[in-house]
C-alpha cells in the first residue's frame, strides 16, 4: 500500500517538475532559405532568445515556406497558429495595412541610411501602431536589400518590359510599377516562383540577389539587370494576444534578443547580397546587365507616374514624410 502511495507521489512530483519545465514555444515561420539575411536573423534570434530565457522559451524556426506560404502565414499569425513571422513589407496590403506598400515605390529610398531613418524613426513606429488593431505587434524592421530584375530577355530600357509576365509580391504598388513599364504583373507566392520561371508561367521577376541565388532563379533566367530599383525589407511581427500574455520578464528577455538579432541581421544584409550577386555571376548561368546613369535615368522617368498613381493608396502625407526623410539623409 505504502509502496503504491509512494510511487504515486513520485509520479505526481515528476509531472509537476515536467510542467514547470515545459517551455513556452514560439513558432517563427518564414518563406526564404536559412542562408539569407532573414533566415540568419531568425536563427540568431532563436539562439539569443533561448539563451536569455535559460530554456524557458523554445523558438522553432520554420524556413522555406515549410509551414505556410506568403498569404497563409499572415492569416495563421492572426489565428495564433504561429506566433512570429517576418513578412516583407510588400505583403501587408492584403491585411489592410496599405501604407507599408510605400516602401515598394521604385527608387524611393536610395540608400540604407535613408531607409534606416524612416524605419527607426516616428514613421516606422507609426506604421507598427496600425497593426495593433489587426491583432499584430511589430517588433523590428529587418533589411534584405535592393532588388534586381531578371527575365529571359535583356532588360536594359523601359521598353524591354513590354508584354512580359513579371512575378510580383501581393502589392498594388508593385503591380503599378510593372504596368507603368508595359509588363503584365502576376502575383505568385515566393515558393512558386522557381517553377513558374522554369515552365514559362512567368517571363521574369524582381528580387534581391540573396533571394534569387538561394532559390536558384539564376538557373532558369537568362538575364539579370542590376537595377537596384527598389527595396525588400521585413517587419518582424508577433501575435498580439500571445505577446501580451507572456510574463513580463520573459517578454523583456525576448525583446533584448530581438534587438540584438536585428542589429546582427541588418549588419550582414549588404554583404549577404553582395556575396549572392558575386556567386550568381560566378555561376555564369545568366548574363548580367549593368545600367549606365543615362539608362537608369530612363527607368526613373518611366516609373515616376507610379508615385502620383499610388499616393491615394499609401497616403500622400506618408509619402511626403518619407521623401523628406530620404532628402534629409543626404541621399
Ligand atoms: C518575395 O516574396 O519575393 C520575397 O519578399 C520573399 C521574402 O520574404 O524575402
């Protein structure tokens, strides 16, 4: 009898200990490869968060659209099926946060310094505030880099885009950008781009070198134009209910880990993209096209109407504020 009572007590004790040690799990889902600025930032956050919380929090990172594709991941975050994401700023429009699409305007922020001023200042904070009513908290802005264009024909002048099916992220500004060039924009999830290129569903796309290289787009695109015509960056976001429900000390440690992971990710993003561009050039599967200043000026001119067309969507005031910051940064 005593033996059974003792065994029961031991089992209870073990259950209680296991319970006390059950970590809080944060699923961090993203769509790119681990070997990218975002992938490395997510892994760095995991390392730091688990260290600072002494194992009380476990971060499960799911790269490469393993859990969700582009649109689904935002819905999953709102439902609480995943706790943390870092979607590109171009993907917030369908949520109703159209202001984020301002970052998609062609040639809007010519340097990272200009961009940092916008995201780290009141504009960046104001944009995060808009997410709260959607059950989302914005924690940080992470860089990827400036975009290049790819296609199966050389893209040197604006007229070269005419009639081409170009893959875009789900942003109305990107849609307007390609329409201004006479192309036919097609929204596709990131994980579907390689196959769409391979089978001719699309003729080309735009992306950062790190995304193109890690998805092997250069193997199925004959030409890449180093246009730097726009920017891809991310908002690291969490489910608000989950985040607000965390014990304060844990949340503090996670914020510290996020600050450091942000500095790390933003610190490596330029080199990651430079290295990816060099690796694609070395692979020699695509011909690279550089634009002369006069050719670039032609692109800027052809894309200028997108600003007027989209000011109603992203907000005229916001647009003016961003342009003012960009100017103030000496860019
Ligand atoms: C894309 O969908 O093209 C990229 O923005 C994916 C990403 O998250 O970088």
